C-alpha cells in the first residue's frame, strides 16, 4: 500500500486537456465577490503533474496553492504525498505535521484521518514504528466511527507493517493476510501484491519457502487484472518464477516490494533484476 492521494486519478491525457481549458476560462473570467478558492485549481493541477511524474512542477504548484488558497491544509497533504512519492519521507512528515496543525482548527475529520494514515505510512518508512502505531490506532478508531471501510482496511495493513517492524512476525503475518484478502475482495490488486510480498519477506526470513511458493500462486489474479502496469507485472513474474524454483529469498522479495512502492507512481520505472 501507498499513502492515500485525496484526489481522484483518471485519464491523464484527457485531464491535461481539461486543465488547459479550465485555466483558460479562469483567466478569462472574474470573481469580484471572491467566491472561488484561488488555490483549488492549483491543487488539482499539482495532482495531475505528480501523476505525470512532473514532480518539480507539482511541488511548485502546491507551494503557490499553500500561499494563496483558502484550504492550505489540503495542499500541504498533497505536498506530503508528493514528497513521499519522491522518496523524501522526512520532508513528507514535515509537510503533514504543518497540515495537522491547521486541520486541528478546521475540524475536517475525514481529511484528518487521511492525513494521519499518510503520516503513519511515512513514519514507518523511516522506522519510527511507535509513533506510527499510535496514529494507526487513531485512524482505525475514527474510520470505524465514520463507517469508512477502506481506511479501516488500510489501518489493518499499517498495523501489520508496524508489527513486522517491531519484531512480531506472527502477528504481522496474520494482519497482512487479513489486509491482503480484504484488498482482493475489493479488487484492489496493486495493494494485494504489496501485502503479499510483505508476507513473503517474513516467511522467507524463517526459511518457509514451500509456504511462499503457495502464497505466490495467489498472484495469478493480480496478473489478470488491469490495475497493475507492465513493469510491475514483470517484477512480480520474476519473483513468482523464483518461488516456483524455490530460489526466492527475503532479499529478492524486499527488492521487488521496494520497487513496487516506487513504481506505483512511476509506471515507466524499470525493475533492475
């Protein structure tokens, strides 16, 4: 799993054309009563530029949205998400903490829960598991209260990752398996692959290659889906073939897992075998 993007992805080419038209109309119009949020279009365009891997442009747009927008906390969450995608978890944490201070005054519970989920993810990335655990617990409680099934599921995944990072492999496997099965029930195949690889790392660390071989057969549905892009599928096939030969190692599973986290937001990124 990756941190949550609060914006909705779609067809990048169509979205690009739509933004050009939206900017043309914005520049051609006027808002004498100041009813429109000048930061919102910048925030949305930044999401598009990030998905296009134009990350420098995305950050510049977000900085402008933070400066001129009426909801800088939303742009700060987007900034944190973008920095995590860029492999800068420390800077992501800094942006998310700034957003948290603003959101504490706004009272937007759903956005706050997305922020905490992303912050927990970033803290896991740098090994600050105790802080991540406290946030994951709050994410679960708030998600249950709001009836947000997806965030409850992501909290389960986070708890499994935290258990793995704090030396509780049996609990970690149980939670990761639960998350993987629930991701599969919702056809969230990229998340299925991530959770499966995290289980595989734990099993391979214990030398349980036969179980990993059986586990990797669950990638068949991932291969059949259209959610996982070509380069990521190639990395997963390499891992599955290694398990069939009983040649897979925890190091290989970890390498494929790290690659998948990065490649989710960079579909042209090749996997170096």
